[in-house]
C-alpha cells in the first residue's frame, strides 16, 4: 500500500470541511481550495520537499506542532516531486511519531485522513494508529481488505465503505462523542456509534 498526505486534527471536521480537504488535495497540488488548517496537529506530506526529501528515514510534520516521524523497518519513497508517496511492505513497515499522544486529547473529537493506494485487496492494512496497543486511548484507521474500519481502544468498527485497488482514494474517519463516521473521496460511507472515544 502507498500512503500519502496524512492529516490528524484534534477536533471533528464537518462534512463540508472533509469535502474541502478532499477537493484541495485530490489533484495533488493543482489547488482549487486550501486545506483546513484550524486545529491541524499533524501533516505528513511525502510529496512536499518540506516534509520529506525522498531519501532517508525522516518525515517532517508540516502542521507546526513538530510531530516529526521516523520510517521504520524499510518503507521507501516512490515517485518524484509532488507525486511522491511512501510505500509500505504490508508486513512490518511503519512510521513512528514519538510524541503522537500529545496531539489529541482522550475523550476529545478527532479526524484522521489520508490518501491511500492499496495494491492488493487481501489482508489488513493499518493506515494510521494513534496510541499504543493495549491502551484505553487509541484511535485508528484500517483497511480490512478494501473495507474501511475505525479503531478505538483496540476494537475495530466497520464503516461499510470500500476503496478500490490500484487507485488513489481519500479516506477519513471522524471521531465524536456520537461515534465514528467514515468518508471515502469526500462522501460519508457509514458510521458506528459503538466506536465512541473513551
């Protein structure tokens, strides 16, 4: 799976804000709108030389919160310029963000969004996980095959939406007190009240 342009907010984005971020990034830097910057707390963008130079193991957070990350177990950059992304092997590659727990408050609202390019339909693909396994405070976004799941407190909740293989898709999970809602390419694809933030 290729992953590019990951945002994490410490609040729940609205439907119109999610649509705006999708429109702002779907053409990769052919700007029709700017992304939402209000409460943006993590912005990893391998397509920007400010975030990643395309070699090495560092990814710089562009949000201003300095939540810089390290590539671990061998993910590599693919592509050039603003089409560059990070390729994960689907086995043990990941990005470690050392101070990730400080960006979202337990019990608070959160939004996680990313552009993904799954290369196979089978298997689980963790797109983003905030918190530690076994923790009571854990947000995540997972593709189970091609189905979007939300994670909270190590429990996965199906959000009914599916992504296409070998195609870039914009995926979002919004957490509020009412539960988790998933979006694919700017459209809501399902929610699950059981995924409330604890």
